[in-house]
């Protein structure tokens, strides 16, 4: 459990999250002895907010989803999802193997009625605030109907969790003109224009529109979304590297960097992928959040906070209600 | 001509480029009177390095490629490409409508033997130098054989223009494991592994590997490449905005920004899309470079320099020779 970082990260994260959400109770699945030992060391009322369930197995990061599904029934991941399935928990958060988490969640929780494929959404910082981008990697190839599902799930998320009454939704394409793009995006645009949904469909957007914050929800297939997400992360890291080495070049720039340290730290926090809350699995009968694999307590706590917000916001009720607003005759085309 | 910026930008750019490449002669297509007027104002030997050809028409930025192809025969764009076709010029540079430039170049110059589709390549700054990324938008959907063509064109470019003897080439995917991705990337990987090419095939790479500089050449379809390129540009702009506003927040950070100005300017130059040389059209019987539409003299000069390097490097001879190294029986699969 806890991805590469292990149980101590999870315990620290829950202690952080508990301070923000004192009404929430946590069930931790994993090695009972190790977990109880860690919990005992915490001061205050932490022990009263958590309960531990022993799970002897664990899913390795490099395990294939199909193998995990077959052999991982005694794992902390499987059992954590099971506690959502039984209704004992409202949401599950894991920093483990993404593919296994998705496969086990699909198997145990199933899809929301009317949704044909789940999606992984992520929250990007933008000039105007934040934008939900989906799918970021659950579906390598997507047809028009799946893109429409993603639009519905994205707007439902923006309404339930970000509190935007009527979110704007754009389809990621290679140009904003109607004639551009492949059949799937063109058909999806057609379907979204004739759908009756609590959102504004903004038509096609381009890659730079994400960071501009042109729309609240950016919809794309999982291949493009995953490449875009990782390209953006890579670009941010590259600029940070350039900035650090540039600020070391001369005495004056070093001095400047020291004086501007507070500002540069604020910038770093704004772009910190740990605070983005990880990957949000949408379309499942239950809230599932994937925290980054190499995350620390701050990152895991942010994923836990997101899961709490999603559960409290009632995102899945929105999805069920809104999916009905897509005209069936158009969907069938 | 000259995109949104017009002839004066082109003239300034050529004057810049002339200083770096005094042996090169330029043929400028466009409004004769306006161009001659601008050239007369330049001091020194500039007039001896350029000749002007009158072209009464121009392609508008929003014109459809098909319309441009039908009605644009009197345009500066058409005639500039024609001067490459006739052998009078070695390369053409335009800041105009990308789709029209590609359609007219395809029509007049045709494709290199063995190449089925042209590609738009672009040079990205990375931690280790620069990486060629292609296709950045010429082909919305690509099969395995086209991705292999792009790999050949990319390594030929890296050898001829960047001077890398045996470039490393990666296929953009959603994970580095062999089992990931759609059929086209998996088949392309299979073909590249059995091809005999003057490159190292590095297998699959992810979006963040571009900025890391993991490979010299990153290959993908035009949809993904275009979205990735624009997402990276948007991310860089967003960070610049954050940085500016962060450095204005307090007296100390303002002072820090003043002291670090030289370093921050260097960073800005490093990330300046104007110096990236624009979009390089590969696979055509002739060198075609698209300068950014909203470019200035610095950007256009950088595109001109790139066109000169491509013509001198003999990239197309490399492509013809290397394409033959892809095993035909594998290509046919």
C-alpha cells in the first residue's frame, strides 16, 4: 500500500487531512502490525479517526492489470475498493499501480449506468484557475460517444466539486475550425451541440487553450490526454531547471534569486503536481482517486481531500442525471 | 506574403540572415513596388543579395487549402514554391497559411520516393539540447508505416541538420512497456526494430521524455504531436505569467527580479518560440519551412537560417537512402 513510499506516507497524509476534515473517518488496508505501530506514534485523537484492516498482499507497481485482477484478491488495493463496494467507505484513494487500480475498480464497482468507459481526469492549473482534463490515459482509442461521455463526466465534476454552475466544455483538436480533426471529434462535437446538458459547449479548443483556461473542462481521448499531461509536466520541469541554472549564473542573479525566494517558492507550489490531487477515476459506481506513485504526504493528503470533495459533492448523481440529456437518436448515429 | 506581419518583416529578416550567410541569394515573391521600396531603404550590399519577383495575389490566413490550390496560382506563396520546383531556388520559407503552404507544396513538389505522407517537424528545447518532434499536424490519423516514414525523416533531419551521427529515435506512447498503446504504434515499433537504419531505436517514450531530451527524435501522429506542441507552448506561457506576477508581489521580490533580470532574459530567449525556426515540412521534393504566423524579423530570420541549413545538409538525399533500409516484407505487414 501507499505506492513506492509506503505506509508512513499514508499515515502522515491522513493526519494532515484529518485536520481539514475532522468529521471524516479513515479505513486503512495493509499490514496491520506496521500500521498500528505507526498510528500509536501519532499524538492526539488521530487513532480515533482511523481503523486498520489487515491485508497480507500487495500489488507491485509493474504488475499487469490482468495478473493483479486474478491474483490480487488478498491485496490492500482490492480490499480498499471492496470497502467502497460494500458501502462501508465512500471513496478509495491509492498511490499504487494505476492500471491495476482501474481494472479492480471496474471489476468491483462497475460503471455508472449509461457510461460505456471510465476516464481518468486531472486538474490543471491555468491562467484563470483550474481546468479539468479528461481522459488522461484510461482509454487509448475513443469513439464519439465515449468523448461525449467524458464531456458529461467532466461537467458533472466541475459542477459537483469545483462548484461551477454551468461549466464550459471544449473538445481538444488541432484547430478551432469545424472542418478540422478526425471523425470521432467531429461527431462528438455534433452530438454535444444537440445535447441538453447543464454546460456551455465551446466547440473545439487547441492544446494551448488548456493553460489559458479557455474552458472549465477539456475533453480528449486517453492517448492524446496522457501525452499532453506528461508533456506539460515535462515542460514545467524543464523551465524550472533553466530557471535554477540561469539564477546561478552571476553574483547579481544569485542575489536576485535570494531576494525573490518567497515569490519563486510560491510559483513552485502553484506548479507542484503533488497538490493537483492525482488522477480522478470518473464513470465508476464509487469515488476512486489515484495519487501519484512517487508522492509524499502532501501529495497523498491532496488526493484524499479530492476524494472527500468528490464524495461530498455527489458527482455520480450528476453524471447519471446528465447522461440522460444526450439525445439517444444522436448517440445512436 | 510574410503572414500577418507583411513584407517589412521579411526584408528585415533577410538582412539579418544575410549577415550570417553572405553566400546566399534570396528571391522575394510579392508586391514588386512595395518590396523594391523597402529594399532601396536598406544600406550596404543588401540589394545585391535579393531579387524581387512580382506576384499580384496573396493567400489569406483563413483560406481553405483546397480553395488556395484552385485560385491561388498568382499568389506569392504559389510562385515561391514554383521557384523551388524549377530549381531556381533551393528552399522556400513562408509565414503564411500552413494548410495552403502544405497543399501547394505537395501539389508542386510532390513527395520523396517511398514516402507516403509529408510531416511537419519542429525543434523543441530540452534539458540536453534539442529534440526533433514530428508529426506536429500534417496528418490527423497515421498508420504504422507512416510513423516509420516519420522516424526515417526525423533521423535524416537530425543527421543532416543537427549533425548527430546516429540519432536516437523514440515513439511517443502512453507508457514505455511494450504492451501499451494502440496497434499503429506497436506495429511501428516492430517495424523499426527490424529496420536497418542509421539510428538507435529507443522504443516507446512518454510526453515528459521530450523535454527531458531522452531521444534526439520523437515520433508521433499529427493529432497528438500538434496537441503536445501547443500544450507545451501554453504551459511555458502560463509559467512566464506566474513568474512575472510572483516577482511583483513584494518589494524584495521586485528588487530580486531587477537583479536577476539578465538571467530571466536568458531564460526567455531559451524558450522563445521565434528562435525555434518554425515548422519544417519533411518528405517533399524540396525544402519548405513554415515560419510562425505571428512572427517578427527574428522569428522569420530563424526560419530562413533553418531552411539554409536543411538545403546545405542534403536532408532529402538522406531520406531517400534511409527509406530503403526499412525491410519491405515488414512494411507490407
